[in-house]
C-alpha cells in the first residue's frame, strides 16, 4: 500500500490503515464531518487539535478536544469521531500507528476508560513545539534513506505513509516526542468530586499492580474498611464493583503486555492476575472482540 492508496480524508465506513503501518496527516474538517468504526481501529490513533473542536468517543467513553488537547484512542474498541456539535470546524493532526511499549506508562494517568487517553491541559508554551514535531513526523515519513531527510513536507501534503524501517522509526521518534512532552507537562484530571479518599487509595492500589492477588477483603483491609462497607462504597461512588474494576485493569494490563512483549499468552494471563488461561482467553475475547493471540498479531 502507498500513500496514494489512502483516502485524502477519512469517510464513514472507510477502514483504518492496516496494523503495523505509520500514517500521519493534517485535516481541517467542517461541520458534518463524522467517522464511525463499529469494530474500532486496527492501530492506535493519536490526535492533536490546533483549532475548532472535535468530539471523540470509544466504547462508553466520550470527550471533546480543543486546541492543545492530545486525545489517544487504543485499537480494538468501537470508535467514532468528528466535528463537535456547534463547532464550525475541527483542525487537527493525526497519526495511525503502533504504540511503543514505553508510551503506555506515560499515558496511563490520562486513561478515562475504554482505551481513551485525554492528555490535557498542555501548557500553551508547548503547543508550537508539539505541532513542529507533527510536521517533522510528516516530513520524516517521506524519507527514502537515500538522501538527507527532508526538512519539511510539501505544503500541500496532508497524508503521508512511512515506507521503510528508517522512515518508520524516525516518524515514531517524532511522535514519541509529542507523547512525552504532553504527558510530562499536562496535569492528570483530578478525581471526581466527592469520591472518598479510601476509594481513591483502593483504585491506586489496583492501578499500581493489577496482577497482584487483590480481593475485596484485601483491598478493604488496606483502607481500613469492612469488606461489605468497602464494596458498597466503591460501587456507589464509581458505578462498578471492585472486582469489575480489577478485571478491567487486568485486561488493560494484559493488552499492554501482548502489544509490547513476547511473553506467551499463558504467561501474560498469569502476570495479569488470571489464574486460568481458559478464563483469561474468554474474558479477553469478550472485552476486545478477539482472542489474545490474534490481538497480538494485529497490534504488533
């Protein structure tokens, strides 16, 4: 596939680029632009808004993106995005590509659920540098390796796909700068108002080590509550039980291991806290729509 085979602008029903490719572009879309991918994307989608406003949703999570917002959508979950209602347009950079394993830890504080990461607010002083990194990504993706990498992409170049290992890795280096700059400079969202500090501590314990043998009793003991009181408070304030939250954290952890390591599926299951590989395969398939082995093949 070449960049010429890619649509100049994504349209409803147009699939995402195949997994493993690095594709970058810059769009300025008017009211009415909307994309729906019922099966999700085959690769990670990074968007950096420079003007107007976009609306992005994935699974049950939804967010709006304004100038200076980085929104990242993980693969494999139903997604949709477009110009936000009431906004005249949405101007944004985007990149479809695999994510390097280290990026998961940088993005984790901005996880809002269902594979959506909202990195905001990014200080205004960094906006120019982030956009410059996207422009460099667009130029580096065109490098053939035969001459000096181009300093800039052609003015009318809106979509480029990296050809060759060198161009691909250079482009990903530029995107890595974007992820690191924004994730390090932004401030993770504050916990929802009114969430009990003991519930937040339990959440932090789960996020720090989802593969640990957590139980309702052990989590309750760590925050000095009875199991019944802890389970009621957690469910009441977060809308899901502690064990459901733990399972989601373990599945996200397993997905990251499948994407970034060569561990066998059985070892991924064990490292993520699943005692039974059969149970792990079943719940992973339910959550991501594909077995663990197939998920790894799509996202490596």
